[in-house]
């Protein structure tokens, strides 16, 4: 259980810290920017919409090549969706 909890907590802490750090900074609306928190709302939307097919493809590959139980597959899918929607609204 701690194998899943510690990375999730660490990712949430980093997300919250970076969100607070870049709250009042200038946002970029053109070009590529690796830092998600320096993007404008429009660019965040575009990046999020592009990542949806990638996440879907990753889930399909994981489901087809692993022999995990149905409960583990459902939990993994819910984890991906939670991360996806959580990053959309931060």
C-alpha cells in the first residue's frame, strides 16, 4: 500500500508547491514550455486535451499486457483519471 501512497502524496505536494510559487508570474501562450505552471489557461487546456489520448493508450497497453486482477486494473484506471482531472483543475 505504501508503494502507491508515498508517490501520490509526493506528487500532490510538488504540485501544490509549484502552483503557489508560480501563481502571480507571467504566463506563456506561445511555444513550448516544460513547466506546466508557467502556461496560460489556454495552453494548459491544449496540453491536457493532448494528454487524454496518451493516457487512454497507456491504459489499454497496461490492461492488455499485464495479468493483474480486475480490482488492480480498476484502481489503476481510477488513479490515472484522478491524476488527469486533478491536473486539469489546479
